[in-house]
C-alpha cells in the first residue's frame, strides 16, 4: 500500500540540527507497569500517526518527507517500544546525580542503553531502515523506573518532546489527546523570504569561501588543542541561585543607582555566572559572541497551533565583546548585557525578520561569530518544566501515590561533536536548578572557575 506522504517543515529542515537524534529521559522514583506504558504509547502514536512515520528523501527532489502507513505487519511496526528490566536497585546500574546542599559539578553518566537500547542513532539509519521515527523505552529496577523518548530533531525540539511526554502522561491517566494540527504554519515565512538580499540579523553572517577557510582552520586548531570535551552537570541549590541573582542586582544598583528601572531574570544571572566560570581573567581581545536560544512558541503564539511538536528554537546573539570583558565586567553588567539582547531580539519584528533570513539562507554556512572568533551557546529549558510531567498513571493497579521524576537526562547523537555549549536544563521540583554542558576538561576543572564546585556536597534527604 502506498504511504501517505507529509513533507517535513520548512523550518525543521533549514538548520544543521535536523541531522541530530535526541533522547530525553525521566528517572522516576517508583516501579512502573511497562504494559500500561506500552498501551498508552500505542494510543499516542495512533492519535498522532506522525510519530510512527518513516523518514525518507524524495527520489526526485531530495526533499525530506514522512511516509505514513495505514497497514502494519510483524516486519513493519506501527510504533517503536522496548521494555528492559534490571535486577536490583537503580543505584546498582546507574550513577545519576542528586540534589546537594551546595553547588556541585559532576561528570554526567551517559548510559544511553538505559534510555534507548535499540533506538535510532542517526538520520541515515532512519532514512534507510523501515523503523518508526520515534522510540519509547521503559527500564524498570526493583525501586525505580526510567522512561526514555528518542526522536529525530527534524521532527521536534525540546518543547515538542515535552508535548509528547505530556500526551503519554494524559493517556496513562485515562484522558484524551487532540489530534495534531495539519499543515506547515511557518511556510509563509519561506515564501516571503526567498531573496538573499535580506539584511542579516544582528551578528549573523553568511560565510563565503575565505571566511569558511578561516573558520575551519580555527575549528581544526580548537579540536587539536581541546580534545577532551566532557559532558558535565552542575546542580545549583535554590539558595545559591537566589544569591547569584542578588549579587547581579546589587552590582546593577551600584552601577546604575536605584532610579533606573532595570530588571534581569534568574536565568540571565545564571548564564552570566556560567560565562564568567568558562572564561577566566585574560587580556585577550579575541571577539566573543554568545548564542542564547529563545522559542517561537512564545513570540509567534498566534501563528503556531497547539499542540505544536515541531522545531521552534530561535536565536538571540549578544553583541560582540572581547574575551577580556567577560571577567572584567561585573556579574550584573554581564547579565544585563544578556537581558537587553534578549529583549531587543525577541521583539515580534526582529523574530520574524530572523525567521525569514534563516529560511532564505537554508543550506548555506551561516554563523553568529567572526571566522576566527570565540563563541558559546546556551539553551534554556527551564520553562518546559520537564521534571513535573506526572507518570503516576503508569503505576500498577494495586498501588497508589505518585511517581515523581527525580532526575532528567538528555543526550543527542549528531555528525558533529558538541562543544562550547551549556544549557539551563530544568528546575528540580524539590528545589534547585540543573545546568549541563559540553566543555573541555581544562575549562571544567580550572580552579578559579567551575573547578571550585568539584566536591562532594551532602545529598539532600527528600521525600
């Protein structure tokens, strides 16, 4: 039977992130019923058939598209699912981080087999094999469970994974889920943005031959010098997050007085704090730009229907600063630098201009920093509240209570290694904020930076 073909969204295929596979995982403090989860997952995929589609390239145009089938067989599965059981408690198999009473930096335990054993690992695999584009795994222990969701980034971003997680939780509770809206709401921006004469958004540029050569030479040198990229995570207790923001606000009062109406968010202060721990004191004048992701769902809420699974990350780029400025500026001044950039570049006209420009330049090498410059990237998932998704509906029938998420895990597989990137991952419902990142071991362990937090804080006892 011929498949129903749905083209991938114009925005979804316009960036390099389309080549990534993303895994989002929830560690839950109760033993869940895997049969319940599988039945609920089958219902989610039945309601949202796109989750069971096959990813393909059009043979004539090479355009990415989803092939949806209405009939299935033992060799063509409607949905991807696996249950794995591990004897013994979770601590015998997985060393995940816990909240601590002080800021603590740990090397992340990326045991992806507990979250996605047999799930897709590359877009090439999805394009060539007859497997659904999404995969759900439940791993049970004697005292806990893990739910792992694997998706291709071309299908959805972090907010989209949240929508899928919420849909699963709702079905588990016996609720219903609305069908996905049809069509591509962002296609109209591609139709009005075909011209290459659009002015580049702040700090963005299209790299030509010479700039590309400089960039790849600089990148090769960076790979040679910083081979030891590590994925670590920092837990920031609530009191420490409040102290960091208060320090930033105190700086601003000293520098601007009380008369000016100046505001920064906790996230602004935390990003500034991380930047100052990444870049120590230096006299270097190397230009630095920082990418900070925002989301179109907030700024184009009247354009994007709900539930909206697909990609919506837009970028805010800080004006260029010399590396030396990161440590010489006060924490408050750096946080305000970030806040003002966010405010200016997320105004509706700025967001729509950026969107048209990106779609008009899809397939070209576009970067947000100078060819030989320095850069950092930050994502912010705090408002997704991923740790608050309630999977209690998956508890066995004879059990009551709630199934709480005690740890959120994420990982991605992509052709190009991640580096110079950090993310504000989640607010822990028990208090505190989780931050993760990919930086060199040298940066992580610098004594006047993140190295201060490589110590064992006592674990908080929470019910």
